[in-house]
């Protein structure tokens, strides 16, 4: 039976209709739908029977156009089906991030955090897109949407650029096609923010409110407040690294490092169940932190600001940059100076004294 819109619409299941215009084009009527197919052999003699589409979503006229284009490729010596399969198998952005996480991030101390940020931003925006299809316009638009957080926007752009460079190496993208090249970074200003005594009291009140419901995240945040440790250090901290009141990190950002835990921190840790390898059992406490800081009236206060707060309180107590730098794990006092902008207005004993001073601030909850 000849293929046409009317004959295809009236055909019963099992019927095959062949087109007289395009050799090899035919439609097979199944119980679930009317489908267009094309039969051809490649120049190498390989038999192909690709499915082109379904009637009536694809009309007979449209099926003829697609079939004609495919046969033209065959006449040129190409295999359009093989080209289709390559396109379908192209790696997505999510798959590329996964490969980065396994093959590159694992070699770097901050690799896991970088992969997490890539998933959260680049992956959220373009996870299902093929990584080879992303262009300058895509990345410029993503960077532009993050204008309100310029530092984070620049970091995501840098991490994405690294991912695209690796994608070229892995043959997921053409060489020299990095879509991040040429995008102007936002101007960054040194952040001068720490938790004020008033904010400390309110934050403590909200943390204590959630202590029973979210013991792991609450302990995580308190460890940042009371020790000045990095987020990644607290996240990675394992039970077997505890040596009395000292957390002995085997590999921090600056190598081996002891984190001295004041009594307030030990009290929280001792109340946690040992149900996971890490002490807090979580990677990041962002969900709770966003809630707590909003309820405390300081939505701009970041987790890293708590580390800066610890350093500032220690400075107010009279400890030197060298002593504070040793506690924070800084390689040089120049790095510590970046945390010491309030100097005008350090091992176990210094942490205990600093934590006590912060603890007094935490007790000043507003009435």
C-alpha cells in the first residue's frame, strides 16, 4: 500500500506502507503507534533501519525531508546513524563533573568541595546539556546571574574553566573551545565581616533551639565558632583522629595539624552518636546555617566569617599574629593578617581562653 497521510491514518496495526517518492522510506503501523522508518545500506554495505518519528507528530512530508537528508549523507559516503549514535552518547555536564570528581578532584585537597560547587551551580543550570554544546553565552549568562555574589561567581567561573579544559583533554569538547575564556571577572573586595557579640548571643540561642533536632549540624557550626577550624577540616574530622581534647588532622590545607578542642566543644562532641566515620556525620551544615543566620538577623554572615571571628577575638585578647596563625594553620603571618583587620579596637590555653571569650558572647542572647 502506498504511503500517504490518508492511507496511514486509516491503516490497521500490522500494515506496512511504502513511499514511492523516497526509496526505502516506509511506515509500519503497530498497535501503539504509526512509525516512519527508512531502509538503506551504507557505502560499506552495513544495513540500517533507523526510526525517523511517529505519525501524526511527524507528517509524511516531514518524514520525506528527513529521509532525503539521510540518503544524501549516505551518498557522500557517511553513515548518518553512526553520527546519531555519537551525538546521543555525548557526555553531559553532569557526567563530566562526575569524571572530574573521580579522576582529578580526588588528587586535590579542595577537590571534593570544588566538585560540590560545580554540581550546585554549573550542574544545576546545565547538568543535562552536552558539555560540548556549552558556549560563551551560556557561561556568561551563568556568571551574570551570580553578580550579587561576585567572589563565588568568580570561583565558579574558574572551576568551570578548569572542567572545560579537562573536557578538551578527555575529547569531550574540541580543542581550544573553552567557553569561559574572555568572560570578565567581577571586582572582588576584601571581606571585613565577623560575628558581633550581639549576633553571637542570638546565634547561640537559635543553635540551642535546634540542638536536639539537628545535633550533627549544630555541633559542626559550634566547632567552627569555638576552634577557628576550616569547614573542610570539620567535615573530614574522624572519630579515630580524636586524641583526648585534640583533633589531630593528618592532612589539612597546610599539612598535619592539631586542632585543640575547648571544653565547650568536647561537651557537644561527647553527646554525638558514633554512627558514622566522621564526627559530625555531615559534609556541610548550610541548610541549618542559612536558617539560623536568617532567624538571628544576620543573613549576610557566612560560615567562613566564623573563622575570622575566632581570629579577631584572639587578637582582642592580646595574642600575636604568629600565635593565632599557628592555631588557624596558616603558613605565614601575612595570611593571618588578612583576618586581623580589627587589631586596633596561642596552643591549647589560647584556644580555651578564646573559646571562653566567645562563649561569654554566646550567652548574651537578647531578652
